[in-house]
């Protein structure tokens, strides 16, 4: 298992923007799928079609990693997986805690795709008495009242926050005090926790609004 200190030493290519990092994650997903087939290589046009971008964008993103395809052959799939995985940290093991075991939390706990990318769900917390002490996908649900003490004894690298908006800020502050450096926030609010903590805010309702706008724009 890679130690936390090693993770902090990861040097991201300076030419990668946030949108480019998002695209790399999509490339990685598709390449992992293709790696389970007999296909050994892929060119920029083929990869671009899989994630709905232009071949020029693919070539620019991959060149920022130092990956260059061979004319007439393209990119070796296993090599690209290694390069992108190293950049995104997917080649390492990350301990992840889930806070909030409602409908979304249940789905997240049962999703098996995290393991393939190096994310290990190690703890889960909720406030509902009827949930505490039960198990979901083999993981014991603990009381949110024990959150800070548990996180200090068994640190997590990342947290997925799936709680009502009224509690999101308070709980985020607790996990930051416990040493968590990254939060994936599903509560419909924008968390701002300082430069030392990485936060990705995922507002599903807003994403649906973006989708409806795109649908209407195409009609």
C-alpha cells in the first residue's frame, strides 16, 4: 500500500487544466474497459469518439503526460492506463469514508467499480438509530457521533459526503479536523474549506438542469 507521504509527492503535469483532468478520468474508464478485450492499441480518433471530444483534444491531453502515439499504430492501451493512472493517483490505494447512508449512500456502498480504481471504502457513518450497527455491502454502519474519534484512530484519505445540506458544513469541518484532505460533496451546497482541502461539489439537480439545457439546445 502506498503511504500518505508518497501521495503528497505526486507532481501533476503543469499543462493539465481541470477540464483536462476530467477528460483523463473518462479516458481511463474507457481504456480499462478496452483492456479487458483483445485490443492492444487505440488511436486518438477512436478514443475521442468514446468520450465525445475531438482527436486533437485527446492528443493534447495525452502529450501533457508525455504519451505520444506511433503513426499507424496509435497508443498502447496498457501504457496509457499506467500513465493516466499514475497522474490521477489511481495506481495507489486510497481509504475512503462515506458519511450519510441514505438512498445515495447505499448505492455508493454497493458500487464495486471503486475497487478497480484503487478506492477502498473503509468506514460508513449515519445519524439514524435504525441504521447504526447494520451492515451494507459488508461494511458496518457507525454512529456519526463517533465520527471524529474513529477518523483519528483509523484515518481516511478521502470522504464522500452524502448528507442533508443543513449538516454538510458542520460534518465537513469535523473530517477536516481529523486530517482528511479530500471531500466529494453530494450535498446541494458549495463547500469552501480552505486551500489545504480538495473539494469536489457534485450537485445532481444542477447536473440535471445542465442536461435539460443541452436537450433543448439540440431541438
